C-alpha cells in the first residue's frame, strides 16, 4: 500500500518553492495557484505608474514575471491556456504579446559601500538591454541611437547614463517596434533599505530618484509601469513630481486577493497533495494576514509546509519566515519595551489582542526608527502586524497575524531577555545563591520581581506546554549567569525528563526543577503537582547513582507575572 501511495505522490505536480519565473512554473509542471486575474484587473484599472506594496514572500516577483510573459512580444503564450485570464478573450486579443517589456529586479543590489552597490546596480541593469541586442541591426534606429544603446552595455557607465537608461531604452524600443513600452520594476526599495543599513542612504536616494524619475516621469515612450516593494517611500523622497502614481497597499481593497493564498486556495492545495487533515495547522500558523477585504496566507510558508508533509505526513508546522530576513523591525520594537506602556502593548499583542495605532504608510528609511509610532507603521507594512479593522482616520487595529509571526516575537523577546541578563548579574546571582541554599522564599521573591520587569507571554490560545516553554527559557537564561554551573534542559533522569537540572560547581549537589503553568491561577496546586511529578518519576535516582548526595527538588508554578516556589522535603 505504501508503494502505491508513493507512486501517486510521484504523479503530482512539483511544488514551486523559490521558483519566481512564471514560464518555468507553467512549462515544468509545477503547481500554480492562479493569480492571472491580476492582469485583467490591472488593465481595467491601471494608471501610468502602479505601485504594489506587500510584505516579503507574498509572490510579488512571480506576479511580475507573469505580467512580463503576458505582455511581452516574445515567448510562448500557450502557458496562459486554461488560466483565468484566458477567459478574457477581448483583453487577450488586444494586449497579449503586443508590447516590448522592460523588466528589472533591484532586490540583489546590496553592498557595504555606495561604490560597490552602484557597480552591482550597473551589472543588474545591463541584463535588460542585453536581451534586445537586435536593436543594433534595426533600420529604424540611427547610428546615434545605436551609440546611445551601446552605452547601456558598458561596465563603466556613469551615473548619468544609468539614471537615463530605462528612458533611453524605452525610446529606442518604441522607434523599432512602433509601440510604447511596458516597464516592470521589482523590489524598488531594497537598495534603499540596504543603503540605510550601511550608511550611504543619501547617495542611493539620489540615484534611485533620478533613475525612477527619468523612467517614469519624463518617459514619453511609456505605456504604463508596475513597481513592487515592501514600503511606500514618501513622494518627497523618491517619487518627487510623479503625479501619475497609483499605490496599491495592503489596505486597498482592489487587487487584495492577488498577493498571497486565499483560504480556498490553501484548502485546494492541501487536498491536491493528499493532506486535508493539515488544513487547521496551516491556518493557525500561516493565515491571518488581512489585505484589503481578504484574509490571506503567506505562500512561502504554505509551500514549505506542504513540502515537509511530502517527506513526513506527521510533519508539524515550522517557522519558515524567520530566516528570510534579519527581523530587525521586531528586534527594535522589543528594545522599546524599556518604556512601560510599550511593554504592556507587546504583552497584549502576544496574548492575541489588537492594539489601536495611527499608521503612516509614507515614510523614508531614516524616519522608520525615529519614533515608536513609526516602528508600529513599519511592523504593519512588513507583515509582522496585520489589520483587524479600522478605527478613525489613520487609526488602525493591529494584531499579530498567526502563530509563525508570534513565534518570531517570542524568539526576539527571549533574545532581548538574554542580552539583558548580564546587566542584572548581581540580582540574578542572588537568585542562584538562594536556589543553592534551599531558600525557596527568596527564590520566589526574586523570580517574581524579575517577571514583573520582563515581557510576559500569555496567549490564551496557546497550549500550556508552550507557555511553560517561555518561563522555562527565562529560568535557563537566569541560571546562565553562573558560568561554572552545569545546567541542562529536559535531561533524561529516572523514568522521565526533568525540566531543568542545575549542578553547582561544588560537585556534590544537584538541583532539580519542575515547572508548571497554572492556567487557572492556582499556583499552590500547580507547585504540588510539579513536586509530585519529580517524586513519581524518581528523577533523583540517576544523581544518587553518580554519588550526588545533596539533591534539592523544586516545584515552580507561574501564572502571568506571578510565581510560586516550593522545595520538597528531604
């Protein structure tokens, strides 16, 4: 039976993880979630310049590749057969394969210096004119036109040539083909983000402003343009004087379902691969983003999770998003928790609540971290928070979208906690000393005071064992101040696994800690249950076999900011 099942799996379409070329997906038998309705909506509602802002990993690059293959004069248009856009026969007849298309992605432009970043930009740009070298043989172009074209293939092009490149190339293509050009610019804001991080932001802003200005504002050969990015950089910074810009952000209803997977699309995908029972897990972990009026999943996560299921039907959801970026926005946000009000708001967010904040979608990179209010806006625009309804004006109700993003918050909270442990070395050393002396009263007092100062994780929708993991992590972090102690987590002892085993450097002592989360607030009962578990599983037997005579057994119960500590009688 297993062999039959494997054979059925082998007949399925491949999962397009990391595949951003639309033609490859269609021709190489990859699974495709049909987003070609975007083409029809764009043609019905397009402006001269259209900017789509969405978080990373939501299919922006694939959609840009789809647009390129639809409009381009070249290529096999049969790849659109059977897709939603093929039903729009009038539009297909008028627009499909009728335009020269210039497509460029700026997401690879990243370097420690402006000079190196510019050279990288030149190499990326050169790929665009390299695709239309037939212009050198064109009878419609003069020798001067061809000389201008050759400059676009030069490794040593100046900033002036770079800035005018797309405009010049558009003019040459219009002369040759007799029709205006469609321009696609993917991830336009990545060079700005990298420049800001590495200290050459002003130079890069000037370059990108001139580059986009000539391509989009003074380009009479432009039919229309589509740009994508994570952020809408303010007009004053980049899009100066560009009055024909239509911005489609995550708050806009139009085009809301074309970036990300809808609930129906995820159900269909899981059923196609034979894992309908994994739908709830996928929904809890990867759904929850609100674009316009539609709830969407992150495609990157759903595809990776489905791929894991193909390897192991019992695979559990993982955090696939966390390693695709530095997550600096969350890190900076957590660092603001020194402010008591912000700390409470972070706790409310991780508890599943919504926070009402004023959102500014037009920011420059230098403004992003200037105030905590701007960081809220950044978290919203980059997908770490999502909308749960509008209040008034720019006010918006924000929440963490799903378990995956909550896991990123928890991870960054724990990292921040560990960074600050060193600053509280004296207090936490007293905690460890009290633990070693069997002073349960002081252990409880110091731990309670410390919990009041940390960000707590108390999501009511999360299982108790996950809540226990948070407090478990704090205890491990505190014990880390004793660098010469042996501290192990979930170590096999007796007939089970002890939550924490600490072995002071005296060599003759073992401290066993069992932790419980008192979901009903009854700390005493939870402490007694923890001690009963230590006795029942006989954790101390292995230590006694190793000659450890002095063994302390603690039951620790936590509930929000409160804790109770009991020491077992010897």
